[in-house]
């Protein structure tokens, strides 16, 4: 859509992005363009991003959806923080992140690689993720989770300590 607007207005895509950014920052002249972008184009881009993740890597999905990592993070955090316009995007992307993480662990990849490939933050992993991934992907069994990790031989001490800390936090949370 941005390319079509740029071609019809005979301006560059970069110029359109600059105008949108100015509108977002409060420029009265470009505010209507930003509002149009946010209401009509951005939802399509976010949807395209989520669809692409099912077939491509997260990094490739940014390109396909014509979004930057910072833009995705901005709208993801907006949804996480309660902005109803982006709440569904946040929930969908978080579920995808968890599934990507579980997939890599089940394939024998290290915790570090699974974290990188899934784009889970340490906070998401330790505070919200572990309990639900055990329930969803390891038959609600911490033993199955630990067994999946144990099959991988090349754990660093740091990785093992991170896993233990996350498990301890999940247990403490359950007890309180």
C-alpha cells in the first residue's frame, strides 16, 4: 500500500515514511496521513507479519511485512500495555514466540538459540512463558521439559542456571 501511495503521489517510499513519522510526532500537516496509515495500512502489515512467521523466520517476516523490528516491538508493547488496538497482535505474536521457542528446544537446539529465534525477552521467558509452555508443549510435566533439555549436551553453566532460576520462579509463583 505505501508503494502504491508513493507511485500515485510521485514521491519516494522513504518520503512517505518520513511524512507518516512527522504525523505520528504531531505535525498537523501530516497527522491525517499518519491516522490513515495507523487505521488502514498498519493492521494489514501486522497481519502480514504474523502470517509470514508461520512460513519464514521472524527476521524475514519483517521484510515481507515491510516493518522494522522496532516498529513491531512498539506495537507489541502497546498491546502488552493495554492498548486495545494492538492487544490481539500482542497475544497472537506472544503465542507464536512461545511455539517457536518450544519447537527449537524440542529439536535439540540450545536455550540461547531458541531464545534468539523466538524473539522472547528474558522477562517474557521467566515471568509469563515457562508455566504455559510446560502446560502446552510438555504435557503439563516439568519432568518432560527437563528431559527435553537434558537430551541436549552442550549446555553452558549460565544456561543451566537460567533454566533453574526460571523453574524456581515458576514454582514460587505457583505456591503463592
